């Protein structure tokens, strides 16, 4: 497979990132054949290898690590949440070192050449409250209310992450009613009580 045909198929894919499986699907070639061609393009600096099975064009400008989120777990949804979402919503100024995602899969860290992604497992019943970022369709993100609830959800578990925010800016349209409805969906009684308590303190304070 020479460089020309591969580039032609890559140009048909939307966005700066693409997956080996997607290129194989539109080209009609096997995964092994496509992988071999992509490795050759990478060797000649025509494309960049982001992670296993994920690539980007070398000419792509302003690569955003957040746009990479949909490619990390092709068989499951994951959405930007916790401190990463709070930062994007302007609720905290601190820039997180890694991008935090909520998922129903196992907690783990995925490291790529662009950024590190911390995946945190939440209960399927609590997997809600997210939408496309600014309606762009590039990645899913928790609403301000759900991002804060997700933080409190993790703070009540063993690791006790994301439990304290010294300078939290609350949006004027923060919907406490919606937040309470989501908090009630947490199946674990202890965690549900913990999150509801945090929310009540936050609303009164």
C-alpha cells in the first residue's frame, strides 16, 4: 500500500483524529494491511501516532486533547467530568494535569502522546447529565451540576478524590433541583447520603 491511497482515505474522515478501524472500514482493507500502511506513514512523518489504534494528520492544526475522548473507548461512552469539566465551565481556575472522564468501565489511566486521561467508574444508574460540548459534537461533557455531583460521588469513595474546592465559582443558572434529582439516582445509600449532604451544604452556604 503506497502513501497516496492511505492519505486519500484519511482525508475522508472527519476531525483531526482517526482510528485504524475507521480507516479499514471506509477503505475496505484489512486491519493488518491498514496498520502496516499507517506505520509507514508515521515513519515518514506524514501522520502522528497518538495511542494504540489512534492517529492524527501531521498537518492538523491546534489539536485538542478533548477531541480525542470519543476515540479512547470505542465500545463505551465516556464524558468529560469532575475537575476537567468544572474548569471548562469556568467554575474553577486550576488547570488539571490530566483530563478526567466518567465511565461505567473500570477506573484506569490512559496515556497518549497528547495527554493523559483519568477514567473514573460511576454507577450506570448515575451515568447521566452530559451533552455535546457547546453543541459541537466533538466530545461529551457533564453539565456544571453533574460535574460537581460526580466530584462529590468520588469524594465519598475510598480514594476520596475531588472533595474540596477552595475557589468555586457558581453559575447563576446552576439548577439545584436538577442536581437533587440526579443525586437521588445513586444506588448506594451511603454514597447517595454523602452526595445529598454535600449538595445541601453547598446550597445553604
